[in-house]
DNA sequence: GGCTGCGCACGCA
DNA sequence: TGCGTGCGCAGCC
C-alpha cells in the first residue's frame, strides 16, 4: 500500500513547494467540498439516486457499508483520474455523487482506515487514501519504504485517526500519515476483527514489500475484502487486481457501481458485510473469508473438547484465533497476512491439527498421515482383537478394555512402521485419530474410547459430523431426546461398555476390522445408531443414516414398529451365521458386564447404540424390530427372528427401545411395553431368566412364555453358545 | 465551476 | 525499464 515512494517522498519531498501544492489542492478541495452543494450536472446525472444518499438517515450498518462502497469507489475513481485521493476530494466526490455529508464521509473513511479497508498514505507530503485492495497489489513494489518513514508514525498514530479526519489535509505530518494508518491499523487490529489488516501494516520490522505481498492475499483487506479485487471473497489478489491505472475499468466500475472499484460497490458490500466485524464482534465476521475457514476452525475448537480435536483444533484455532489475537498484537499485521493466507486453505476442518505438531505429514497431505491413519486403524483393530481375546479367555471380562489414546499410541509406538514415519507423538496420534474418527474409519465412544466403526460406515457420515466428543454428546443427547429419556442418565457406563462392545464387535467382525464383522456392531453412526438404517449388507452396518426420526422411531417402541414396515428388507439381509456368532460372542462378553451395565443400558440405550457403535448395521435394534417385523410376518419363529435379529445386532447393544421395538415387531406390542416399563435393554434381556420374563414383567403368562421361549431364550442361547 | 482524462515527471524496485 | 503516483493542464458539462 504505502508506496515506499510515498514515504521516501514524504521525507524528501516535503519540500515546501510540494506541500504548497498539496495544500492548495487540499484547500481547494475543502472549499469545494464544503462549498459544493451539489455535484456538477454531470455528476448529478451520474449520481445514482441513492435512497440512502441521505447519509444521515441510513442505518448505521447499512450506511456504513454504503459509505465504504462510496468511499472506495471514490478513491478508485480519483486514482483512475490520476488525481490524488485525498480527504477533500473524497468527501467532495462522495457528496457530489451520493449527497452524503462530508463529515459523515470522513467518519466513515476513518472507520475504513481503521479497518484497513482504506489506507491512509502520506505521499509527497500529502495525505492520500488508497483502496487497500488495490494498494496491496501495488504495494508489492513499494511497500517497504512507507513503513520505514514512519518512524514517528506511532506518534502520529494518534494523528492518524485525527488526521484521517482532519488531516486530510494537509497539515498533518505529511509523513506519517502512513504510520498513522499503521497505528490505526494496530489499534484497529485490536478492535477490528478484520484481519485483514492490512496489508500495509506497517509494522516497522517488516519490509513493506513483504507486507505488501502479503497483503494482497491477506489484506484482502482487513475486512475480509480482497484488496486485489476489492472483493471480500476474492482470494487475495488474484486477478482481481485492476490496476489503479486501469482507470477506465475503474471508471466503468464506478459508474457502474461495480467495477473493481465498482467492485467496490459489490465488493464493498461484501466488505461491509464482512466488516460487520466491526461490530466488534470482531474477527470472525471480518475475517470471513479467512475466517470462514476459521469458522471451521472455531468449530473445531469448540469441538476441541475432544482431545484429538482439541489438538487439531488448537492448531487450527491458533491460526484462526491467532489471527484474531494477532490482530490485537502489534505484530498482528504481519501475522495476519501470513496467517490469513494459510488460513484460507487451512479451512480444513479440525483435523489439520497435524500442523500444530509440525508434522509435515500430518498436516499436509496426510499422505503420511494417511498411512498413520491406516496404521492407527489397524492398531485399533488389533488392540480390539486382543482385548476380545483376553476377554474370551476370561482374562478380562468384558474384554473390553477401552482403547484409549494411550493404548493406541503405545501400540503404534511399538510398531516399526510407525516409528519409521517419525515420532509418534500423542498429538499426532490424536490428530490422526481424530481425522479417522471424522472419516468414520474409527469411532469414538462417548467415553472417548476408540473403537472400530462398522465398516461400511466409514467416512460418509463422519465428516459431516463433528468428530468431537461434544458432537457425540450432542448427537447422543439428541437421540436421547428422541428416544426418550432416561437413557441419558447412564451414558458413562454405557460408554465403557460400548467401547467394549465395539471392540468385541470388531473382533467378531472377523477379528478383522475389515470384515463386516465389525459392521455388525457399530454403526459408526453409532450416534445415529438407533436409526436402524437398514444396512444393505450385513456388514456395513452403519446406519449412519440414522436420523433423529429413525431414532425416535426406534426409541419409541411402537413407533419403531411402524417404521419397521418401512424397512422390512433389512431383516432379511441380516446376518450371516458368522456374524451372528461374532455378535453372540460380543454379547456374551458383554453379558456379564451387562448385569451391571444392563441397567445402564436401558437407560442410556440410545446412547449406547450410537456410541457403542455396536454393530448397528445389520439390525440395529430398532432396525431389527422393523425388519423383524417382517420376519414375524414370515413366521416370526424365534429362530428366524432371532437369527436375523442377532445378526442384525448384538442384543447386548440393544437399548430399551430396541428391545421394545424388537418385541413389538415380534408381535408382542403390549408386552413390549412391559420391557420398556422395566427398562429392559439388550443386556438385561440376555440376563433375564424364565421367571423374570414370566413374572417380572407383569405380562400375561401366555405371551410371556412365548416371548421367553421364542425370543429371550433363543437370544440368550445364541449368545451364550457363541461365548462358549 | 467542477469534474474528468491524460501527459508528464518523479521515485522506487 | 517498469510501475505507481500525482501534478497540472485541457476539455467537457
């Protein structure tokens, strides 16, 4: 922006003559501005009828944005004419064209300066205003000088503001306006959200060139607007740049209102909008462009709650926020640009995190990261298998040790491959882990344990969803809501269980994550889990689809029934024997736990599903019932039913709602309610004894016997056998 | 009178 | 040498 020349000139040129001229010019301008009541006829003609034109009237925001446009257009116009865009001329022209009050124009200009949308420059001893967007381009060359001149800039800084208003004129220190601006910027930076800060930022330390160069991108302008094009959105500089010289274009623009400058208008508009940041809200708004990315970041940050995310988020946030913060900091200028630029790309979601660690691989392409991700998944898988194995052995009941970052990290560390890549730091692993979770290749339980998702599940849903635990919680909460209730209460227990289950499932899956085996259980969608989306294939349980609707349906037993109709097919899909076995195994393991957990489960039911990620695919409980409904139609003999059901899901993972849905679909809607009343979830169901069913549910004996014999017993048998 | 377009000079990279 | 800037002049409305 600041043309170095300007600075130089400033110092050099300050010659009296120059000043005199400028002053004269200014003087005229002033007179003119004030004196001028209306624009020339030409101007008038041109002047668009601005509704807003009555500057004072427009609402602040609107007016501000308009003023921006006007001012920027004016500056561009003047530049195109090879006229010095000084305060006087700007005010005059704005007044002429739009009828705005010069004072107001000055105020707005000042704001723009602060925002760095407009740069105040002292050139040849006189103050000029530049369209930051354009300047940036230019600045490339000159940049350095200006700042330097500034030495005193800071002092002037004050002036700057003042000056901006006043100065314009002449008076001020000619030299420093720039600096002033810089100051303003700095100040602004704090207040301002817009990061853009400017290109010009004159932070002394930095060479203007750099700055300028930076600007283009960043500077986009403070306000998010691209200096180059003047548009907010525009990536900095690109082609946007129109040369100032390209007066014609500009002109066109001006008149057109569009143009680059004109762009001004539109762009500006954009700016305005962006600028809103001014609101103080700050950064976010301003940065929009950048921030937009940031937004993502922020979200990440929010999500950040999750450790993994957190990491990524942190880095990300840093960027984003950093910019924000940076703004506040004196350095901000510099930072901003850089940050911003990078930022834009960075838009990436949280996962980027890698960057924080500085791992090239992580952040970047993720090539390595991808590898790591693969390994990570494999590690999780193995760990899960190991857990299962141990569980089966009885070493660890439940088999579920929850897989945590530590475990995974330890495992990875132990492995060669990983080592090759470089150090596996916790953060890296987290990042990658998070990413995989986001992709859906891994699941995270509420507890925070890592599990394998059902295969099909993978990414799709994940990305959309925020990986963070928070999200999960939200989802779960949502589900809970749908489901109804209580479930929420004991999420924690569920979690652990879920984690276990997941693992189990994985193992079951074939031990291989790859297999569909896993698919059974989890639905990565776990969260969504309840949906009962039908999984086309047994394997892919995913059900990601689960929507609240499904969930609700699932949760609500009866509702579930209704839904069942919808998805009869699934049941058929159901599971292969193998799957069943796997499921059963899982069940078995879980069962023991279930005693304790079962209670929880029902409560948390929905949550469990989701989180657990247990193989929902095949038949999530909800799904299953539905499907099962079909089954029943077929003949609901326990066998089919059971199998299908089992296949579909691991009863262990069933929530109360699932159980209800199951029995409802099985033809025992009334009795199903009893299960809900008693809060019998899948685990509890598996633990129920004959008497429990016959007498504990307060249901008629006949149905109770049928339920027990055909369903409960079968389910239990299946699971237990497998366990054996 | 005011605005615009442009030649030209200056200074930097 | 190229580019940005802006003074000053001439023309137009």
